[in-house]
């Protein structure tokens, strides 16, 4: 399924930031530091199992249930 990683990233950011723009940007930076280039994923991006696992691990560490 294309775009699954993008959807997961969006959910993670939305749940963790709760609409706070500063926290949203902070989470984006933290994801980039973990090797997840947030802006490189689109709805048409091909999803790899590695990318999905990286986002799930990051969500688990942030305390967010995807």
C-alpha cells in the first residue's frame, strides 16, 4: 500500500503535538535525527518494511499508539 508511512508519520505528529505548532516542528526534527526524512514521504511513496518499522519504533518511544 503506497502512502502508509506518510499516513503513519502524520498520525504520530498529530497525536503527539495536539495542534501545537512548536511541538509539531520539534517532533519533525526528532524524526529526522532518527533517520526518518519526514518530507520525503508522500501519498504516492512506496512503503518499505524498514520505513514502517522505523516509524513504529519512533511512535512507541514517543508513547503514541498507531
